[in-house]
């Protein structure tokens, strides 16, 4: 049985985002609401902030992180 990964397991991938914002042009969730937390760059920033202890998993955090169509456009 595979071990369930934690956010810490993705620390290296989180650090690889160059924060260019290209994902914004292709993200249907971002296109609908124009909120940075809905696009990949915003989710990466939120995940990084969570790892650093700068934010907690509050309602807004969970909402932003859950808004993804898994379309792969980013």
C-alpha cells in the first residue's frame, strides 16, 4: 500500500514555481473569479505559506485550494 504524501513531501516542487503568472491565462477557475488563490501560482504561494507557518487551514484557505478543475492547463 502506498504511503499518503504530506505537504512537506512537495516542498521541493513548491519551490520550483518561478511565479511568472502564465498559469493565469489558462486557468478556467481563475478566469471565472479573477482571484489569485484560485490559480496555480496562488495555490503554490498558499502551500508555501502553510509550510512556513504563516497561514492556517481556515475556510478561505480550504476554499481556494479546493477550486481546481484538474484540467492540467496550468
